[in-house]
C-alpha cells in the first residue's frame, strides 16, 4: 500500500464494541476503558481529529450486521471519515475472512487509515513483513476464540436445558420467572386463569377466532401487551397494530403448548454455527422435553381432549361462533371419513342430517345419511345406559372390597410381611454381634467379612420379599384415587336429559355410523372400563357360589 502523507488531517471515527457472547468479561474490555485507551493514544497525534464514536454494546463480533459498524462503514464510503481507530482488531470483528477483506481490500480502496492500538498496526506505514504474518494470524486467533466461546455457551445452555432450567428471555404467558431463580417459573394467577378459560371455551365448542374475539371484547390484554404492562421490554417484528390484540393464531399456540401441563420443551431451534445467525428448526426427536418440570395450569386430560379436537375437522359453520355438538366425532363405518353436516328445507322447515364426506365429494362411498335428531337421541340413550353400567360396576367393586375372602388374603400377606420384617431385624442384630466378636478378637477379619456377607445376602432377600408382598396387596386392593377416578367423571352426568358439546368431547371418543343407521359409540376410558370388568369377572371365579356376584355389566 502506498504511504499516505503524515501531514494529512484525518477525520477519525473511533469504534468500540463489547459482547458477553464473545467472552468479553474483563474490565479492560469495557466500553469506558476502550474509549480511555484510544483517547490517550491520540492525545499527541494532532493530525487526527475524532469526529464520531461508533458503539456496538452487546453485539457479537462474528459478523458485520451491527448498527454502529454499518454506520461507520457508510461514513467511510461517503467520505465523512477517512480514519478508523480501534483498541484491537477483535473489537472490529472476530471473523477472520471478513476482517481480512476490510483491512486488505475495502479500506485501502476507500483511502481509509486504520489504526489498531494493541497490535501496533497503522496502515499509514504500509504493511511490513511482520504485519503480513501477524495480522492474519491475530485475526485467525480471534475467529478461533469466538468459535471456542460459542461451543462453550452452547454446551452450557444444553446442560441447563437437560436440568430443566428455563433459559428463555421471557416466561411463557401464564407464568412469571421466580424472583430468586430466573431459571425457574411460578404461576401468574391472573394470566393462568385466562389460559384455563381458553381451554374451557375450546372444550365447550368455541372456535379459536371466537375465543380471541371474546377476550378482545372483555378488554383482556394479549400476551404481548401483558408483558409490556408487567414492565418487560418485549418487542417483536410481527406486531402490525399499535396495540396487539388477541388472534386465532395466538389462541392456537396456547392450546398446543405442552408447557401448560408442566412439560418444559426447549432446544427446538438452533443456528448452524457461530457465524450464521439464521435459526433453523431441529427435528422433534432432538428437542429436550422434561415432564413434570413445573406446576401445571391445566390437566393432561384437558390438553389431550383439546388437541384431539384440533386434529379433527371441527370447523365452525358460516355465521356460527361454536362448532356443532358432534363435530369431529362422527365417522363413516365403511370408508373411515368424517361425516359432514348438511340441511334440507321441507314444507318451510329446515332439517339437519349427516352424511359421509367421501360420498358427498366423490360418490365413492354410500351416503350413510342419518338425521341430526337420530344421532342425538341414539347417543343420549347409549350414554345413559353406559353411565348406569358404570355406577353398578362401582357398587360391585365396593362390595368386593368388603368381602371376607379378600380381607383374609390381605391379612395372610400382612402376616408374611411381619415375619419377613422380623427376619430383617434378626439379621441386623446378628451383624452387630458379629462386629462385637471381631472387636473382642473372637473372630478374625476374614471370618467376619465372610459371615457378614452371608447375613447381608439373607437380609436383602427378606427385604425384597417384603416389597413383593406389598405389591401383591396392592393388586388385591383397588387404588380408588387412581384406578377408579374415571368413574367419577361419568357419574357427574348421571341424570342428563340432553347432550352438549362439553359432555360429548369429555365422554365420547368416536361415533361410527353404519349405512343402516346403526351407531357404534366408543366412550372415553374404555381401557379402564374393560380392566375393571375383567377384575370383577376374575374375582367371581374365585368366590364361592354363595358369594358370587351377579354379572351386572
């Protein structure tokens, strides 16, 4: 490079940058210390006049997509400045290729003098042989350093995710960051109630758009506005209006978010490397999912019901705000397609009916046509009978629990447990006596270890037997808090005289319609029903004929 005249008056821009992402944690790298170092260096250089300071505080040096450095380069291109001063080249950038391009090509072409104080580099002196070796080497080191920092940061974040630490910038709507541990979350009672309402309204048959409209009508702050209301500096590029409103999309995100059942899902997106900031979505099997990580807002059952509804065709009819009672539950027995609701006018009156969707579109299946009234009446009768069967089943289960046969067997197992517990205690005493004999010199160390090993093995065998006996008791005694909780859900509707959307989605899994208008109804908790029925039948075989329970279901 041709040497410039030292008497030239230089209009300089000093560039300052700090980024914790780059590992800039030392005091010497602070913005203030960089500034002091540069002005001290320029104190006796009268030919250089500082006309601007460009500061990128909190920006990584991995690329040049930084507001201050872009403005400085723009000033250089427009002739506003003809000199750039930095503490060291790592402040200007840590990308080896990009830094080299600017130092060797861009700035010389623009006639820009570049000064890097720590590297003792000044382009007015031209590139010495040592500079030709040292500068690329330093840039390469800076690039490698940034890569190393990036790997360490990614590794630490991965560890935190696997530990169940929340590492997002903002808590999910419905939660706050814990005041004493920002990686843990606690329920925000106000927002959590809104989330519960959203799930409840969806189960009741309201569409996502209707739920959003209702929240806007009630003047409930959207998640974005709520964050701002709580004093969070939240910004997004998706905001269009001055005040963000609830939308069907926002409602859908909440309804699909596993976070509300206590499951923490993180690591969905990543960047290819430390130089490319564009995020890409990772395969779902690479996401980090921690169940029961935090307090849930809704139950797993509610989440499953809602997401089953979202996966089914439950579109709202024109001019309606709610889906029909059986939307997404009716299926053709022959082709498996969903049934579609239609209407027909006759004698001035409108009648509603369902028909196979495949028949309607392609005629490749029979119509399976059935009136809305026939389905409602048929399902109501079947549901009442199913609930009656379940109530009778519960009565039988309670009766079985009181039978002498069952209590006698439990008592036998308890006697065996007491015997095994006495055995464990006996071996514990024997080991104590064994140690005393060792201390008194009656046994040598080898004899002590041999006998202790025998007692340990027998004690462990007895403890294992106790565990197995307790499991046998658990099999005889039904745990009502877990195994029969589903019964209570049906008992809530013992006296129903009509079916609404909430009842349908809570108790019915699927309704299959045959071409002869027969209905086959699959109820929720069918596995639990079959399991309880099997238990009753197995107990009947073991009871004496006098005590045998009549089959009621």
